[in-house]
C-alpha cells in the first residue's frame, strides 16, 4: 500500500529532460507519471488527478498553456498546483502563464535544485503531511514523521490505513471525498479494493478518534462520501 508520497505528473516532450526530471523527483520519494504531449497529459489527469504537474509550455499538439487552462477549469483538478517550464523568459510570457492558472513559472535552463525546492514549496501548501509537517484540526493533531496522532491531549492508536485516511482528511478539512477518491489516495489505483472497504476503515477511524470521548469529527455526506468537519 502507498505511503503519503505525492503523485507528480511530468509533461515534457524532450525524452532526456523528462528522464532527468523523473530521476530527481523519484529520488525525492515522489511517485511519477510521464506524458510526452498535451493530449496524453490530459488523459492521465482525467484518469487520476496528480498532486502536482510539472508542465512544459512548448508541446506538440495541445500546448502547455492549453493543458494548464483545462486543468484549472475543471472543478476536480483546479486545485492541483502547476509549475510551468518554458524557454520564454520575457515578462509578458511569464504573466500569460500565470494568468492561465500556473502556480509557478520556471525559465529554462533551470537549476534542478531550485526546481525541487519549488515543487516542495507547492506541495507544502497542498500536501503538507507528505513532507513531514504537523497537521491539526479542532483538537486532532497528526505528526507524519513519528506517525503519532493525538486528540484533545490523548494518544490515538491507528493502523496504517486509518493513519493515511486521517492525513488525507486533515490536509483538506471540510472537503468531501468520495469513496473512489479515497481508494485512489489511500490504497492506490493499482490495488483492487471494494468501495465498501472504505466504509469499514472509516468506521475504525471514527472509533479510534472517539476512544476518549468527544463528538464524531467525521461527516457522512449521503451519496457523496466523507469529510472531516
């Protein structure tokens, strides 16, 4: 089963540059998908929304600008950070990229060290647990480095799956996650698990969080899924 590793999509038509990006990102512990053009990128995003996209501007077929526009126009992917790579260094190009929705803009040739820092900076905002940050919400605190959870000062004992579920909820309090989305995030797309399994683990998480009293922090949204708060 997956850990809390973020999933990054690399969209780059130059095989050598794509290989360098993949090597360095995998070395940092990220899960990688690759696309050589805009059409493939949009298909991969539709199949499984990544946690971040590293996107080249100049692509055959559908341009990077259009890929970014489509990612940001869809409700299910609009919050996915996009770091755009481009040889265009003029201010007007940078502004155009950012106005299309890109969260960051890196001019080629770039430093891999700087790019890795920018990737982590974006993920620190959207996937803080994956980078070892403490998460907290209304008395619940999760330490992803020590794998410890506390609620209102009491230790909470969780299995690995329940821990990943709670981390997912804590990263986006209030967001409603469908069973399918939780399966993808917590179990992984390559693992076949019945959606009813999600309900079982949600039940275990609820029981653990209420072991020392307190209200149920998890909300069931009929026909939609589950949310924290």
